[in-house]
């Protein structure tokens, strides 16, 4: 029987997850597919209940990562700790929530900023939605000494900061102060997605050694990464993270690791009209 999985979101048209999973499915010769499903903003639970009858599981993207935890019958520790899930598995005995975003983020850092050491300096996390939640839990688990969460809506950042005594909430207007000591800046807001204005941040305040990462991968060269590169800062792109979170998702859906010989990054870069391999 065909193993079916997919990604749910709103919007969902921009996602490259189907391209990644399709390449792996084909190379592995699996009887499987991976679709994309636009769920109504007010109909996440009903949509998931419907899909649970047909699929093995789904990845969850903007803006449903927090709601995803709410529809699950149980959650693995990282999803529970972060209060968000990007992976739902429709098991025979109920819905299981996992969070592979944090792992994807750490993989991306290892690949594109291999000398970066998380324990040395504070991290500035931009955003306080579902993507930021997964990132925060993983950063804390990986040993970040302090994480400053900056968000347009301060209350949301404060709720996240309550997760751990090493996490602090600040308004976006405090970016310059937060940047002064930062070793890593991560954009976990949806700003930068095609058609949305880029964040206008005071990158000049960052130390020369700071690494700048954007979770947005479409466009790959977001305004934030372009500005960081212009300052000579090392950049980590959202595509590395997308592929990093897709690996454990594939394994959970299809019961085997993705075939290593497939260069999914090149496939995605081609689709994005990019030729170079790093931002
Ligand atoms: P996701 O699941 O991808 O995290 P989300 O939960 O909708 O999606 O979160 C989106 C994040 O992007 C939030 O931090 C949001 O800020 P608010 O909490 O203030 O809404 C942030 N965001 C979206 N559009 C923004 C904008 N134009 N300027 C600043 N932040 C923005």
C-alpha cells in the first residue's frame, strides 16, 4: 500500500518540502507520496482529523506549529518542551507530535558555520511563534548561555521566556542593545518570505564574529542575509535547516533514512534559481 504523507500550512504554496521528499522517495524506489495541503486558518483541527484517516503523518508549517501540539495525543520531549510541533504522526493508537525543527537548525549551523560554538555567547532569537519555540528549546538543550527573544508582540516573547531562566524577552526596538554581545542571530519570524517586507535591523551593532541565520528559505537570500553578508558576517540559510528537519521527518513517515546519494540541496537551489551552494 502506498505510504502517504505531506505538509500542512497556510500559506503552503511556497514550501519546498514536497520537492525534497519526492526526490528521496524516487531514489529509494518507495511506493509512497508526499503532498501539500492548505488548511483553513480556523480549521486546523478538522483538517488534521480528516488527513489522519488517509496519511501516515504530516509536517506542519506556518502558522499551525503551536496548534499542532494541541491536536496530538502525546508529544516527544522536545515538542513538549517547546510547545510546538512540526511533525504529526498518525499512529494506530493516536496522534504523536514531534519537533524536528530544532535539530534541523543545529544541523544547519554545523554545516554552514562549523566553527560556531553555541556555549560561548548569547543568542538573539527574532520571533516568538511556533518556529521560534522549536528553536528555543533546541538552543537551550544545546547549551546556549542566554537567549534573548525579540518579538513584535512582546507578550508572546515573554511567554516563551518563561520556559527557562536563560531566556529573556525584549521588544524588537531593543535589537541594537541585544546584538552587541551576540554570537548568533536567528530570524524565526515569517518576515522575509516572498512578498513580505524584510526586517530592518541594526546589524552594525553585531560583533564581527557573529553568525546570522534565517529560517526563511524562499527567497534564499533574504534581506537579512544580504545585509549580514554585506557586513562580512557568516550566514546560515533556511534551506540547510529545511533539509535538516526533513531527514528525521522522512524516516518517521517512511520507516527508513533518506538515500544519502541524493543531493537535495542542489535540487532545491536549482528550483530557487540559485547556483551557489551557500549564501
Ligand atoms: P511560525 O509557526 O512560522 O512561527 P507564527 O506562529 O505565525 O508562525 O509566528 C510568526 C512570527 O513572525 C511571530 O513572531 C510574528 O510576530 P508577532 O508575534 O508579533 O505576530 C512574526 N512576524 C510576522 N510578521 C511580522 C512583521 N511584519 N514584523 C515583525 N514580526 C512579524
